[in-house]
């Protein structure tokens, strides 16, 4: 398995390079009779697409998704759903200067070493453009989860050292509304302003900066997740770590939890109201023993700063000789505002997959 | 797939409950002609086994591994290797008080909800006892990697808020020697003493504490890891997150990297010496675009405090009614000294698997 | 994936060599709350075990299965079920003469070439002894299917050129009773006698003979089987072809169907009685478009004659030089009477797996 | 896994319905640096496409394949190769009469029952149109195998009761030339004529007829195939049985082998010439113990007659009431001449996959 598929029962396979003809995805295992709302799918893609605000890359792509199969009279049929996104802005010549040179902290060197050949145009397969296919597939997963009442919400919780406070609301849609009201995609408006100003300064300096995305999954039924290796948080972790530029994942108490005592960390069960057992605290992040316990699932994802900067950098060429790479063209100062859509998509895919896996026993 | 298998080509499947007859593992895909040094396998198990020092649980298990298949005249034959570890200390009656009650932050409630039945004795399948099977399999993976010159080393880098400095040495064996000279399994002797004292105090207080394990993989060839979903760090992350009590994973610059600028985070390539391209810094943690670049692979794993504490706790019973759980019996004040062997085992399994995957193309 | 696992959701992994310590199987994905009737599991193994009658091999193995995990108070818990069968009759020295020589139509040459090492004792991993593990796992699958009312029945329908007429009965248990009343395991008593006499003559001649096993699956719900590649009959076919000595598989009209016209081959649908659509004929063998249609599933499996004969044969040694192999020791004149249990086991595993796969959508 | 993927390391996933926008395939795991000769790929598709002769269906499809990804300067890059075939002849209205009725021996009833929804136009996903995607992917597999010197050849060996003699030649290309000189795709010219005349008569009678395709794989290295479940012939069998209308598979001596004695069936090893061990006969069909032995791999595939006939037939509608289906429109009197390309494609995919699997150990 060459690594371009994800999921067991709700399974996606993506294809496509940054500057090839098209990118796309096959979803195999989407249950029948899910309404494939193309407007919703497109709106999800719009949240990830480049050029949407002054703090993202200026590459122009409409990222228009077409559906090629698996649909009949607006609904899924149980057969594979193929989604196609043609590439439009293929200024391949922009990349000729990268042909024989390895950009620092990009995948040029490793792809070349692994395969002995590479499509150097815009990063080829290693480009984050691939994640558009995931967002399209994730939108389908969300439509399935919606039928089950499960909600997925993510937002930018930090940029550089600017941290947002923890956000909450009776309905995640309320947080979504706040988030979409600002281009930083942070659900805390005051912090959002600070982030935007900071990213803009970083952009003007020709530099980039990392950040974190926090995610909440609500109304997930008890029992999702498989022991031993396919724990729910292990699959969520893999999903997130497979996103370009991600360097860390934690759920529930996360890294901070490693500094705590058991007596403070244990989530005390509360007697069932409405037949529903809850816990007083949620350091477990909604998952115990790898299985959802009905509380909110919560996790955080750390993104490193984008490697493309507008400064000249020392590097090597294909022969291993010293070379210099020029800082020019377009660049994305901070990836997290667009990454929110990708985090949500991957989370939805994991939950949809484990929903089906658990369902097979019932 | 019910989740008890890990890996694609070097693939393990584990079985067994804490208080059943035995636990064990089948390794399918180990290449032929690997010397199956049973003494080494046992010595790895000894590093994980309970009762080895005053700062671990006092449960007595010799964890003696038997090999049932896949071996001929001391070498692997390419057929499945089955390893069996009988359970010895099966004081099942100790657990009768847990039969109808859900222990806080354990998997009792979620297993019961998922399956409608559960082996409550010592946590059953959710017990960390399962990881002994992983350590046995990981030892076989290490024997394979040794043939290829690849080394894996982990140690306890923090307990609670006590952090060890970053350790390094020309040969990882040197660090291993230091680590094995203290029961905290920290490669910095001064910090180790501090940790031991602290864990002992926590133990006496009937409490538990979390910690972190850091891991280095050296001499990994360039090119391991598959785009897009099976990035090397994504599979390492899943491997680690599948270990009991793990709440976080980061590699290279990790969470701290999310606070950095691109200009400081980029790893500048150095002209090749001896035909080998290197980087000046290693914020990438030895992995770029999901593929190993030949530098040291480095990651950190966060463990929450063990849930079993020697204090009475409020909880609920099977019917969802309020109940109290007594703090009694044996407990493990801090899991990280024993977890070092598990982290190394899972890392070795991931690298062995990706080694074979990459090899299939060549 | 090195090929020792079968199934997606009801998944088995087997291990063990003919003359190693033990053989066994892990079942991962058996639903919880299946009663694990060990007496039934053993009775299934007894149908496959050697030495059970004068027309099978005289190797003595009790094939006693032990259950190591996944069981609690007699029921499956949803966790992996490990079954162990120790090897008893390990007369390894009997096989020293085979060490450096390749037996004709055995797997000695191909294993040696593939792996560069092999356990030559009794065929090692290539021995049909491995199928005992499948029969044990298949018995668990049958216990699960029994809960759903699904029945699996196979019998010997031909030995050499002796063909049994097609058998049928209102309940498959009636056929089972007839089959178990004779050592040929043919559900037609007259043909059974003929077969026994013939096999005995072949045995006395130091020779072997092939045969066919026919199988019926009744009360399979409509809808099992996945398009496109995992058609129900494609998975049944793979299951059967993976059994030692099998050279052919056909379902429904099979090879004879290739000689028919569409107008005679089409199965005409009958108006539903009791809400159940049926077909007038069943050339489809209960499967249309790869999906069960509720009619009896029927297929046939062709076994070649066993390669071990009591005659001297020309062959080559490890260096590729001419050599002679002596006909001596124990031999199995005809494998089909024992293979009936294996065919049923593999069929049950396929149906159990597809039952869970279909269930995941519902 | 919903069944639309095939292969482990050389893995394809297909999508598309008969009358949707397009069909296609993603190949994940094709090694880098394979020359993607689009002319060859198209010529393979032309052998399967409808309307190519008077004895096939008259549906008009050019089946023009486009390559969307995984290619750079004419060569594979190691990343997923997506191939797209737009649907042209979408006379969906032709199928309105089938909307609420189940065609005998088609998959209408089973798809409707399985999913509760179906695209009835031209069979939707159950249409053999899906196999065009396999042929495109198989052509890529062939290009890879060609680099290794491995050849795959199939031809029509029977139509109805008309059997061709066994064909052979020093080079399979010689047989290919004969085969392509007649529209029956039989490598024996005299039999071909007889077949063509017969199929034409069947066509005029508004009827259909089945047939068999025989396949040879030459120069396959020794050692391909994995014990126990993924035996080379088990994967070939599954591949063939997954093709629409296939009802049987046999390799080597096949069903006839079940009537033979061991002493006649055993393939006697011949002393190595040029370091290559061979066998005197080849009843093993080039595979022993599930592993290729270097001799020609040979197998046969039985196709039932196509279900669509130009006669009125009794059937039932969606409510299970009696109904009649009219014989009208276009029909394919005999599928085997076009199926030759599909058999070769699936065979090439299996061998490519097992080539990579074996390579991973080396």
C-alpha cells in the first residue's frame, strides 16, 4: 500500500499533483442515501482554497469540484464517489528555477531520493494542494455524520505565541459563526484581530509563522474506536499528522497532562441523567481506552511555519553542491486559517470510518 | 479490521487479556534469515516487565516468551513468527470488587458500552499488559534493523515537571548504558536521581504522575515513508498514540515549532560530504514531506498519569448509579520507566515496516 | 502483507509449521456474545484430523484446541480469540532424507527459492496441517452464523471419476447426518461405498487420487458481497483456492454454464411469497452481480491428487543435480474426505466476514 | 473496505457507472520510471471496447483514456496514476423501462436489496463497463512487467461447446498475432472461424452464449506468491472471478486434475540447465505451494452467457409483483472475445502486485 488511501470502511484514495491536470479523490464505502449537497461540498473547499484573504497565498484557484460517480438523483448509491478538481493556475514556468535545486525544509530532496524522479512544479505530489481532495471527501463524511447528529468544529487557537482562550458554546454552530466572521478563523474575536495583525506583519517581512488548530467533536456516540492499535485518538492522530506541516498532536490533557497527578487527572463519573453517564472533568478528551465515552472529543494540532520564505537561502543542488535559492513569487505567511477546513475534514473522515466499523457489530 | 494488527508488510497481530491464559503476538512478514536471538528478546521484555524496581508496580510476572513458529535452526524462515507469554500472576479475585463498577479514567465504561460484555479482571484487553506482546515483536524488528545498521533509542526525558536536558552521544549505545544504570531510565544521571526521588514520594502518597519519553532513530536510510497518508511521522505518531496512557506526540520541532518563524525553522542543506547531504539544524526531526532524510529521527511522547490511585474515588456502577471505588492493592506510580521499552518497540516496528515498503520498489 | 491473514472484518491470522511447537490462529473481529462452544470446535477439528479412518493418513494427532484469549464466562468478548493446537507427532527424523532434495509437486523447491531457507520437516508451513487452524477459526464463524440462522454444508461429490448425484434435503442437517455416517463423507450412501472401495485400492497401490467437494450455504440474507472486486463468489473462490491441493473453483452453473445459451441460463424471478423474491432455476448459484440473492449458494472445489506417493520418483537436489526420492512412510491416498471440514470452515469465514461488512451500512 | 480496490502494493481503485459522467481508476503503488506509453494503453482499451466487430455489442464508446496524475515527462513518478474515461453514449432514456423492474440474472435485484437505491441506467455500477478501468490499469501493469521480461497472453479457448486445441509458440507474441487476426480472438484460426459463425447465429437468434478464456504467463520469476491465503493462484482466481459473468476458474490440471492419480499428476523435476530447474510436465500450472516455480503459469476462466437477450422474459417488479421484460435494444451475443483483454489485465495486475511483494524481502 503506497500510502494514498485512508480509512478502512469509509475509505478515501487521493491523486494529483500541484501542477498536473487535476487532483481528486475516490470515496469507497460511503453508505447509500446520503444527500450529496454539492453546495455544501463547495463551501467547504472555499474555506481551504488559496487567495481567499490578504493573509493567505495569492495563488488563484477556484477549486471547483465535479462529481463523476456514485450519485443518483442527488443521493449516494453506495458505490464509489469520485470527485474531481481541475488545476487552473498552472504557471509551471515559475518553478523552472527549482528544477535542479532542493528547497530547504521542503520535500524536494526526499522525493528525489526516494523515487529517483520527481515533478518539481510547485512541489508536485508533496504540495498541500493535495489536501483539497481531502476537504472534498471530508465534506461528504460530514454530510453522513450530520444524519447521525455528530458535529465537528475546529478553529485557529494560536498563531506564533498568540494563544486564544478556550472557547465553548451550547451549539458548535455558534462558534462556527464567530470563526467565519474573521479571516484568522479564530473563534475568539479579540484574539483573531491580534492574529491577523501579526500574520500581516510576518507576511510583509517575507517570513512565515506556525500555529495551532483546536478541534471539538460533539455528539459522538459511546463506543467508537477499536482496541488495540486503532484507538480512536490514534487514528485521529495519524489523520492530523498526515496533513502537510503538522509536527504535533495531543488530545484531552495532552502534553500538559504528563505533568499532572492521577488524583487530579482522573475524570470522575457522574451518575447517569437521561440514561447518560458523564464525567465531571474531561482530561480524557472524550476517549477512554481508545474508545469514545460520549463526552466532547477534543484535540490540538501543531503546524510548523511554511518553508517558502521571501529570503535568499543557502542550499544544495541535485549533485549535492552548494547553491542559493532566491526568495520570490507567492508565499503563504501562515497556513492555519486555511488548515482549519483540513483538520475538520480529516476528523470527519476518522469518525465516519469508526462509526461504520462499530456499526458492523451491532 | 478490528484493530489488533499493526503494520503493512512487517505486520503484527496481538491477543490476550491481563488475566486470561496467555498473551502473545504473530509477526507476519518478518524477512527470512534474521537471527532470532531469544536472549535479546527476553532482555527487552525484562525492561517492560512489572516488579523490576521499587518505582514500578509490584505485580509479579516473569514475562517469559516462547517461540512457537517461524523459526528454523535459530533463524526466521519468512513464515509467521508466533510468540507466547503465559500469564502467571492471575489473582483474579483481587478484581471482583471491580466487576460492576467503572473505575475513573479506565476503559471499563467504554468497553462495557461498546461490546455489552467485558472481562473486568485487571482491565482485560485494555490492560497495558498487552504491550508485552508488542515489546516481544519489537525485539524481532530490532534484530532485523540491526542487520541494516539502524538504531533505535528512547529514554525518560521528563517526569511530572522534572525535565532532562537533551542528550546525545556519538553512539546511541553509550546513551543506552547510562539509561540502564538507573531505574528511572533517564539518560541524564543527575535528572534520573531527581526523578526517582520524586516518583517514590508520589508512590508513598498513593498517587501517580505522568511523564514523557523521547526517542531517536539513527542511520535510517533516506527514502522511508509514503506519501500522502502514510507519512513516516504519521505512522510513528499512530504507533505511539496506540500505547496505553499516551496523550500526545510531536516530532522534530513539535509544538514549539508552531511558535517559530520560517526563517529560523528551515533546515539549511549542507553540501554533501561522502555523498551524503545533511542539514545544519534538524527542526524537521529527520523527516521531510513524510519521508526520512537521513538525519536523526527524533520524537517525544507524552504519558498521562496512571489512573489507578490508592485513594477512594466517586464513580458509577453498571446501572449508572453513584458508587465509590476503594484505593487498594498494587499500583504503578509512574509508567514511563517501563514505557521506554514499548516506545522503542513500536518505533522499531514502524521503521521495519517502512523499510520493507520502500524496498519493494527498488 | 505476507499472506497469513484472511478476511476484512472477521479476520483470521494463522501460524505454525507441521513439525514446530504448535499451530494456531488469532480471530480478530468476532462479534461479542457468541457462545464459544469448545465441544463443537473440537468436533469440527476431529473431522479434519489425520488418522481418523483407514482411507486417510495414519499420522497421529489429537488436534486438541486450547483457547487462550477473547473469552469470558464462555462467550466471546469482542477481543481477539487465540486458539492453539500443539503438535504432538513430531517425528522430525522421518524427514531428514528430504532435507536436501525437492519432492515432486510439493512446495520444497518454491519455498527454498523464495526464502533461501526452509523448514523441511513435513513440509513446514506448506503442510496441510496449517488448515487445522482454519477449521478451528471456521468453527467459531459457524457459531456466529448459527445465531443468524445461516447454514453451511459440504460433502465429497466426486473421487477420481466417481461422481455422486446432486443431493438435497429440506434441512441441511439431514444431509450432514448421511455424510457423517460414512468415511468418504459423501451424502449419497451408494456412491460413498464405491468411493471408499476405490480409495482403498488406490492406497494399496501406494498411489493417490483427487476429487471434488461440493458446498451449499443456506439462509444467507440477500445483500452480502461487495462490488466490484470483493464479489461474494470471488472471495469464496479465493478462500477455496487457498486450500492446499485445490486446482479449481466454480459456482452455480460453473464451467458447464460456459456452454449454455442465455435463454436457458437466465434465472427467472418468481413473484414474492412471504415478501421473498425467488428464482425458478438457480444457475446463478445464489449470487448475482457478486451479491447474494437469498437462494442457496452453491459451489464446487477440485482437489488434485496428493503429491506424496509410495513410489520412487526422479527429482533434483538443492544443487539442481538429478536425485531419486524414495516412496516410504505414511501417505494420504485421498484428501477430500478430510477436506470437507476445511471447505466448510473457509466458506463460513467468508460469509461471516461479508455479513459484518454488509451490516456496517445498515 | 467496500470492495472497489484490488492489490496490496500495486493497488487499483476503480469508480464509475455505465451512464454516469465518467469511469476511471487510480493506480497506487506503480513504481517510478515506468514509461507510460499512452498509445499502448489505448490499444489495450480498444480490444475491450464495444462496437469493434459484428459479434459484439453495438454500443458506441471510443473509450478514450486520459491521464490526470502520476506522470512527469512521460514516466511514472511513484505517485498515484489517475486514468479517466468519459462516458459518451449515455442514452439513459433507453433504460427507463428498467427502472422499476428486475432483469433476470442481472444485478438489479441484489443491488436494490443491498443498498435500497440504485442507478438503473445500463446496470450502473454492475455494468461490465467498469472493466474498462481495469484494462487501463492492467495496461500500466503490463508496461511495468515488460521491463522485467514477463509476458501475459490470453485467448478465447472455447465458445459454447466449440473448443480450441491447446496453443503454444516459442514467443507469446506469435500467438498474439494470430489471435488479433480474427474477431473471435482465438489463437487457432480454424476454430476461430467456427466460433465466429456460431456467435453470429446466436446473435441473429437474439440469444447469447458463454465461453472460456485461457491465459499463459511466461518468464515469471520463481518465488512469487505468498503463503498461506495469498497463494499466487488464489489471487489470480479471485481476480478472474471478480470479472463480470465469470463462473469458474481453474489452473494447471484444473478440474480434470481431480480425476488423476498422484503418480501421473506429479511434475518430475529436471536437472538444472543454465542454473534453471524445470519440470517434465506442468500439471502444477507453474505454481507449487502457491508460489511460482518458473514454468509457464496457465489457467482457464469460464464465462456464463450474457443475461441480456432479445426475448421477452417473465420477471418481477420492485414490489415483487409479476412483470414482463421486453427483449429490445442492443445486446452482446458473446462476451469472451472482448473479455480476453480483461483477463490479461487482471492477470498482469496480480503478477505486478506479487512482484513488488516478493521484492520487499530481497
